[in-house]
């Protein structure tokens, strides 16, 4: 008996979703058929691929070693099938992971421009905080990713994509708006709206104010830039947001950016690729396109 593509599909989807039932659903087969497929695969390989504790199922060391190889085979087959159907232009699906600011304010224009050139390409945009997107790349849940913070994973290649700056923001009628230059002492007098831990913006904010952290008064933690904007519009709290947001989605009647002296809030946007994953021609073409800019 030989290993089939269906067995690899069941293995990959079960590994990514950590659920046989969800993996089966993704492969359009029954849970019983998926369980049988995994058992047959393990028997042929002579090793167990998952640790099973009750209803929970997770990749063990054997499974982790084989996951990238299985994904690589499936990606090559999909690329081959796509080329057979349409060999004149790019086609197929690409899954892109992106941290919140990039997903909402940066990537959409690139995707739209790429779709104009290659209308047969389908996109899946996975949006989450930086920490979760790094995990998605590590588990091969997306083909390429773009994040706002640093990545130190040994299985991920991170390259600089763009420069960005963070801004200290408040509502347009805030008392600090009357000052041409604001000190760190000034901003520490007010409460703060912060992003959740794991956010690239939150990490940069923490590093910039590291020596002042005991003095920061936190009003609330929100995981959405839009929610943060609405909160500061109705309070005297301050927040830290990307310059991309303050230039693209900014109402000067509601919000203002403060000129804070002595505070370095520069940061980088990074492109992430799994260093053991096969990167299709489509993924490579999109990476080339997005690095050139539009």
C-alpha cells in the first residue's frame, strides 16, 4: 500500500486544526474515514504522529518532523495542477498572515493591485496579533506573513519589509494638544489604552517606555485599533498607534497626534517565510510584487 495525497491532506489539516473532526471536515470526509486515514498513514510509516489525550490531539516530534514535508508535497501538487489548467498567468490560492495594523491598513491595496494583474488568484488573509501570526507561520497555516514586531523563531526567516513609526494619540480637545512639544513626564500623567500582549505595537510601546513602566496608568486593554480610536475620542486617555493609521484613517476633528520629545517609537515591518516550506511560484511572485511596492 502506498501513501496517498488524501492521507497527507488529512494529516496536514488535522495537525493544523488539532482536531480529527475539523480535519475531516476540511477534507470533506467523515470523522471515521479521517481516523482510519491517519491510522493507515502511521502504520505505513511505522511511527505515531500525534499524542492523543482524551479528545485532544497534537503533533508529537515525529509529526512535527514530517509536517513541513507533507505540506511541501501538497503545495507542489497544487501548483502542478494549477499550471496544467492555466499556464499563461498566475492562478491558485495564497494564504497570507498579517498582524492587525498591516492587515487592515497596509496589505489590502497590494492585494487589490495584484488581483488586477492576476484575477485568477484567490487570497485568504489571516489577521491576528504578531505573536499569533508567528505561530501560524511556524505551523504552516499560511504561506507568507507580515508582522509589526520582531520574530526569533528558528524555523522562520524574517526579512525587513518596511519602516514604520508609532504615534502617541489622543482626542482633538485633549489638554496636551495645546503644547507644541510634549515631554514623557506630561504623557505619564494620563491613563493609557493599550493593545493586548502579543501585539507588535504593544511590544514596541513597552520597550520605548521601559524605564517608566511602573508609572503608566492603564485605563483599558483593547485588541482593535478602531476600538482604541473610539475610546480615546470619548476620554482623556492616550494611546499608541501606527503612523499608517494616523495618515490613512484619521479624522482631525476627533483625534490628534502629539509631538513627544525624547521618545523613539520607530519600528520595522517584517516579511516571514517558513524556512522549510516549499514556496510556490505564486507565493514568490506575490513577495516580489509587494517588495517592489505599488
